């Protein structure tokens, strides 16, 4: 039992660099009362410059509003005024820019308004949605405060937000996968693991209080860790003993998890921090 948490920590460090599927919802673009939404599957994108090229091509079209492109899933979402332009012409513009686009789905005005209203309502209490899991604002803010403690400069606040978000997002993705597999950890199992930690770490209660606030919060965190580890051991790496094979399997599984788990960010600041992307030599602006 003592090896699994170590394995999980190593695995998390290896996975943290992967980019999740994140949709950022904006209030800009056509008036909400008249806007529609189209989602496209887009080919031949490789970097942030590709995203910029698509945004530039669509900015020339009358009636196009917000443009959201995700490199991991190779998908793009565009809000537009259906009275000024249709989804077919948008797809043609993306394709003409060098990135073949295929319409995946389209929401008419009423459907899109209903979607935005739901997101607005959720955004009052929640920071984001990862698959079917909603991330409460209060929980995220507590994590930010914990990370800010001892930070000498307030200039790094944005970086702290980014770091905490990446940690939280990875954890939520892993928990969402465990939920799909109906993984359960009983209270008695948590008690056993907690007793083991007390034997290994002297003064555990003080460490827990300093970092998590109270033992109840730490206990819940520990239970989630055990659920994540169990899901990995029983449903991802079951029967694989070679460390390199396990790592390769885990990375492949996690990449697939990212591509198939929708992440919706409601918070304006977090949206802003997740915009942008790096350039590469294959694209010219």
C-alpha cells in the first residue's frame, strides 16, 4: 500500500505537461439574443500560430463573433449572426486558411441562448465544469489562498492561478474517470491509510492543519487520492508490471481522457489566463 501513492505522485508530475480540452466561453461577439453557435472538426493544426491564423481569417467575415479553437481536440467553436452569415461559409473560410474544417454541430439562436443562460447561472457559484463535475468557486479560492501563503510578491498572482488551475484540472479529470468506472473507497480503508501515515510522519496533525485547515479536509483529499490510484491500478495499468510500459499506457490513457472530457471555464479571469498559445516555425502570421 505504501508504493501506490508514490507511483501516483510520479505519474502526476509526468502528466501535468499535457494540455487539456478546455472551452472558454466569452460574452463578446453577436448580441446574445441573435447569436448562433457552430462547432467544427479542424485538421492540420499544430500550434498556437495555427489558431491565430484561423482567428485572423474569421475576423474578416461579417457576422462572426467569438472564436475558440482547441489544439488538443482539433475542434473550434464560433459564435455568429445567422442573419449575416451561415456555418457553411465559416467552414469554407477556415478551410481556405489551410485548415480543412467539417461542421460537427450547430446550435440555433434559441438553443445557444439557453446554453449561455445555463452557463451564466452555473458561473455564479462554480468556477468551471470538468465533464460532469462542477468546481466550486469557494474550493478554488481556498486553494489559491493556501498557495499564496509565503509568496513574497503579488506580481506572481496570475502564475499562481495558472498553477493551481492546472493542478485542480488534472485532479478533476482523474476523479471524473474514476467516477465513470464506479470506483469506491470505503471509510475503513481511509482509516487504515491514515493510521499508516501517522506512523510514518511525526506531527502529521500539525502539517495537516497548516496545509489543509483541518483533518476532515485532509481525510477527503486522502480518500480522493485512493480513488484515483485504485482506478489507475484496476482499470488502466492492471496486469502491467514493467515501469516503462505502465508509464506509456498511463500517458496514452490520460491523453485520451483529455480529448474526450469537455472542460468549460465560467470565470472571466481564468478564461483570460487560458487564452493564447505558443508559436512554431511551421506557421507564418
